[in-house]
C-alpha cells in the first residue's frame, strides 16, 4: 500500500510543479477574473470611446424634438444635432469625420415618420437599430394620438400577458425551482465535461510519457498494475481538485468584491439557495464517478501507445463519447423528461451527465438513480479489472500503435507474464 501512495503523491507533485499546469491555472484564473469584471471592463472602454455624433435633417421641421425625446429613453450615449443644410454638405462632413452619420426624417404617404440613415459603413448595426427604434416609438406615439388612444391605454395593450405554469404531479418542481436547477445543472455539466476532457487526457499522456522513457519496465516489476494505474488516476484527480479550488476561490473573491457583499453566500446570490442539499450531493457523486470511469478508460488506452504523438488518436473515441454525452445533456436541459434522455441516462458512459441532469430537474424514483449509479459502479469495476490486465501488458508493448487490436495483444502479453 505504501508504494501506491508513493505513486499517487509523485504523480500529484510532479504535475503540480510543471510549467504547463501553473500557466494554465494562471490563465484560467485571469479569464475568470475578467468575466467577473466584464461590466467594469466594458465601462472603462466606453469611457475612452468618443460618443457617436449623429446629425439629424428633419424635412418636416416638427418631428425632431419628439424624436430626440424618444431616443433619449433608448440610448443616452448618442449625441444628436439638428442641422439645416444640403445633403451633399452633410455627406462631406460625414466623410471628413465631423459626424458618425446623418439621419434624414420625412413623412410617408400616411403622414407617419420614416428615415434614411447614411454613414461611412453600415457595419455598426447598433446605432442604426437604435435610431430605427426611436423612429418606431415616434411613429407609434403619433399613430395612437391620431386614433385617440392614451398612453395608459397603450401601455395596457402592449403589457405582457400573465401566464402561470402549475405542475399537477405531486412534489413536482415549480417553474422558479426548475430555472434555478437548470442554471446549476448547466454549470456542473460544463465542469464535468471540462474536467473529464482535460484530466483524462492528462492521465493518458502521463502513462505514454513514462512508457516512452522506458521506466515502465522498472515500475511494472515492483508495483502491481492496479496500484500503479489507480495511483496515477487519484494523483491527477487530486491535481484537478487543486486547480478547480484555486479557480473557484479566485472567481468567488473577484465576484464578491464587485458586489461588495453576497448575503447568504454565492449559492443564494445565483438563486441556488433553495435547491435541495441532495442535488449538490448527487453532483459530487456523479462528478467523481464520471471522472473515475473515463480516467480508468484513459489510463489503459494510454498504456497501448509508445509515442506521445499517438495518444490523441487512441483516446479520440473516448473524447467523442464525452462530447456526445454533453450534447445530449444540452438537449435535455429543455426537455429532461423525454424518452431519449431517460434511456441514455442508463448508458454508463452517458450516466454521469444525463442522470445528474434528470436528478437536478425532475423528481425521479430513487430506484432509477440507484440503478444508474449501480451500473456506473459496475462499469468502473469491470473497466478497472479489464484495464489492469490491458495496462500490465500494454506498458510493455513498444512500437507504433495502429489500431485497437493492440488491446488483444496487450492482454495476451499480460497473461504470459
């Protein structure tokens, strides 16, 4: 057992001190800080940018004051200036940079406002769409006034209809609880997806690297393949927890500073405070089981290659399984009780994501959860036994790995030892 812990801690410390791990952690943390400060960053750039200056040529001579009032309710950053000059002169001023563009306002056949906006380019759709919204609001105001409709009546007419959804199933989640669960499930699904993609590949690379240096021949003679394989799996698992802990701590600290205080904690701030504790427990369970499932698979796949360049090719089918599970889970966020989602949640390679999706968003019988976890545990156990056999023979195989037929060769080599 002492050798197992030696391998575990050696794997952990060796990876923890690598430049790639440190740089990845720093870059990811900086991205998280950037995302949590995105509003401040945008405001900083907006302060440095010059405000858009738009010339308005009102051919009616009456609509500009009302239009300016309507646009001020949409965007206060646009600077409007009413001008009285020829269009050719206005176009020259736009070309020279005196104005961002100019808007010509006129009346159509029904005596309602219409406009033409001219600028150097039409790539900035935000300005043109805001000017159009201002004209639209002005058109509605003029039309309703001519029809004798008051602003209060207009607000009543366009106010959204109220419709409440009520679930008749006993103990069914309310619409608010579903929205909260959907947010948490989405975040945790993404974490599971990223963790499995990153760290399962890291395990395969670790095995292939040691094998390419021929130290495997020494290790395999002194440590059992099961201890060696799970020592690496748990070592890199501990590494993943360390990295996620640093990133979450940085993100939480940055977010807390921006909001001054988070009463009741981060979960309450994001609307997760009312979710059952069981949801978070299941999130941890399925995260760990999903990691062990794909990490075990990656370890013995990595043992089949002799060159680091062949690792990605060998683990591509595993990566496609993870991507497939994630895509099904994304579909299931809007339709978690579909038959397709229910069936795929019992397929072990999809269970960590899809069964957790169902647990988070639906009230499903405990036996379904137990069956999913049971199948997952059995699959991990079978992969561990099978993987240990492949691992023992695979680490002694050298040469280019061209196909999964090498698995049979690895098992035969393991039996001969």
